[in-house]
C-alpha cells in the first residue's frame, strides 16, 4: 500500500477542524505514513485558523464567486464554487485508490460534495462518506439544507453514513456546552476514520487492505451501501467483554429504527491493540459480536498491533447495508424499512437495477453472482 493510494477530503468549516484532529490522532503511531488529508473550504477565515499538521494541505475554492467567504448556508453556491475550480481541485486530488470524504451537513459548503463525488465516480475512484446532520437546536434552515444534501450523498457515493450529531452524544451529556459536544463528536468521527485508515495502511496479523475494501464497495449494484459505525475502548482483564457490551448496545447501530448490525450485509471489525492482545480476546470479541450481527453477513476482521497501544484495546465496527434493502426486525417477521420514496418507488428502483445490468457481462466471483440483488442472493424475504 502506498501512502498516495488513500486520501481523506474534508468539505466545509466544521469538517476542516475535525480533519485536523484526525491528522493529529493518526500520528500517534509514527511508524505509519502520515495520512494524506486535503481540507477544502470556501472560507478563508476557517483555513487561516488551521495550524500546520504533517500530511495535511488546505485549499480554498470558489473565490471568484464567494470572495473567500462561506456560502451563508446556500448549498447551491457550494455546488457552483466546486465547479468553478473543479479542474484544479481534481488535479490536487490526483488518482488515489480510495477517498474518504468527511462533511458536516447543515451549512452550504457541503453542497460541494455532489460535484466532488460525481468527479470521483467518473474517474473510477472509490469513496466512502462520513456525514453528520445538525443538532435540532441549530434551527430549521440548517436541518432543511442537510435534508437536501443527505439523499444526494446517498445517490453519488459508494458508501455513506449520515449520523445526526445528537446520536453521537452519550447519556449524561445534556449539560455539556456546545463546544464540549462538538469536541466529543469530533473524537468519535476521528476514531472511526483513523482506525479504518490504520487498518488499511498497516499490515496487522489479520490483514485488511485497500483493494479488499474497494471490492466490497464496488461490487454492490443498485445504489450506495449505507453504513453505521461505532467505536469503543477498554483496558483491563475483561476489556474484550466490555467492548462487546458497549458495541452491541450502542444506539449508533439503531438509528432511524433500523438495527444496522442485525441487517448488515458486510461488517468490518477493526481492532487496535498492543502486542499483549491475546487470541482468546479476539475470540471473545468476535463471538460476542456475531451474536448480534446478521448471520449471513460477511464479517471482516482487521487487527493492528503496536507496542504503543499495550494495555489498551480499541475497536471500531462499521456495519454496511445495501441501500433500499434494509429490513428491520419486528418479531419473527422481517419488515421492510419505510424509505423516503415510498413502497412503489422502491419496487421500481429494484426493477431498474435489474434492467440496467441486462446487457453487461455477469459479475461472478467465487461462484457468487453479484449482479443479483443482495436480498435475492441472501434469500431475504421482503414483505411488499
Ligand atoms: N463536530 C462539529 N460540528 C460542527 C462544528 N461547527 C458546526 N458544526 C456542524 O457542522 C454543520 C455545518 O457547519 P459548517 O461546516 O460551519 O458549514 P459549512 O459547510 O462550512 O457551510 P457554510 O459556512 O454555510 O458555507 C453545522 O450545522 C453543525 O451541525 C464544530 O465545531 N464541530
Ligand atoms: Mg463555512
């Protein structure tokens, strides 16, 4: 794996701050190459506040249109700003194998994600998007902008998570200040992105690499994968058990009434630990998690062992579900989740997918026909 194979791109002011935090976190382990990070914003004042971090470059875009200011919450301006400078931005991005996009929806600059993701797709660059939705207290305008951008991300990305900021907050955080809350959110996003990164660049005992991940992202037909993620860390004798308990009960896997672990088609479990990690702990972790993960899901384990993490165990789980095919458990019967577009539209989308691939070569890998929708392959009954 070459360092230039992976790139993290942040879009907008809040994401810029989080990206910088991720850069610092990724440098805890100095034996790995610095994470290549490109911070994109239209607001010069935000970029000026970012102090230098290794591997990080910051680029302003849309200056002709916005004179170095924010969009004032207008996502259309965000789209236009990116398009104005698309050629130069894409040159800066280069040709990585995988791009992780980070954006906090609510402002207008995240509108730039649409042309960015389309340009990545046109160049065959695989991508995974981490996006947040605003707190309720931020008001209707931000909520509305986020509700416009979120579905666009789902249409244009290979994989996407859109997490309401409130869903990151732990019990007892009601009295926290906005700054404390934003810091906590940044930590959680940073944990998710950094551990995924570490797994991808670091050969551990059990390897999980960029090409493997690309295959997973690209082989699904019929829309982006959606994913949910959560992290946990623990120390001491029972650290594996503690992590299983924290992750299995995490509300982050139960967003919008969907149990993402029970409905997952693919799950990545990333373990970051010291040289003291015991096989029995991995066993406890995996058997504990498998109790709550869909039995038919493909589960990939990646471990990274570094002496600097001795005594500690950190685990991040990313649970992927093919979009539009999520099913929420309800007693014994499997019920389709109500999607925005409604029942009829979903059935139509499935037909469209089938037709779209009629004229192309079949994708058969290890005897599995990946042109067939997941719900058919996995014999999941959808109640229509
Ligand atoms: N985690 C975190 N989120 C923030 C912070 N500040 C704002 N947000 C969230 O990010 C959303 C988008 O805000 P910004 O990133 O500032 O907006 P922008 O994308 O730069 O867009 P414009 O400034 O309107 O052009 C807000 O609605 C908040 O939900 C922060 O410091 N940390
Ligand atoms: Mg801004």
